[in-house]
C-alpha cells in the first residue's frame, strides 16, 4: 500500500473555499461508510473549491444578473432625457422673462415721454408671442406689466414689470 500524506482539514465558514470530496470520482458515499465500519481509512478529504463549483456559482450569478445592464441603461437614458428637457425649459423660461422685462421697460419709458402708442408697438415687438400688455397711470407714475404664456397647454406664465415717472410736459396715457 502506498504511503499516504496527511491531509489538513481546514474549514472556512465564509467564504467557503473547501469542500469534503471523495478522492476517486464516482465512488458512492456508502462505500465510505462501509470502509469506516471495516476500520479502514476513509478516502474523503478536503479539496479546494476550484473549477466546477466556483464556475457554476459564477455562471448562476451571471444568469441572475442577465439583462440588468439593459434596464439600468434604459433608466439612465430616460433620466437624462428628463434632465435635458427641464434644462432646456428653464433656459426658455428665463429668456421669455427677460423679453417681458425688456418690453415692459420700453413701454414704460415711451409712455412716460407721452408716446404710449409707439411704446405699445415697440413692446409688442420685444415681448414673446401672445403677450398681454397692461399700461396703468397712477398719479405721476406709469406702471407697465407684460405677461406671456410660457408653454401653451401648460398654465405657466412669465411676466415683467416696470415703473417710470412721467416727464414734465408729458400727458398721461
């Protein structure tokens, strides 16, 4: 009988790197039991979990994760599209608000000089499409408010307001 080398029995609880396996593949476990009953040394030993065990575990994990990258990419693209729409919408809103402020300032300046009709024409050219122009005379002040819809189906409005003092000799609008 050949000399047997002692086998270290090391158990790693987590992660499990060793498993109890028979030295000869295909030998049933009951043969091990009968060998022990006969007083012979068992042919089971601790063997590192390499090859099939780990490979199968990796394959099972890969099968479980299959398709998750596609879902994550789809969600990333959707969130990117929403972010881009919000960013473009905010830039458009700021630009429309600045146009309303400019139109209100020009209308107030020209109305304070006594030219409200010319001021309305200039303000209509500066304001966003479909903007509402309001010109109010209070004592010796001209108050102008220009407001317009940001997006037609949505109830979002931007506005600009300007106040100017009547110039001496100008008539109230």
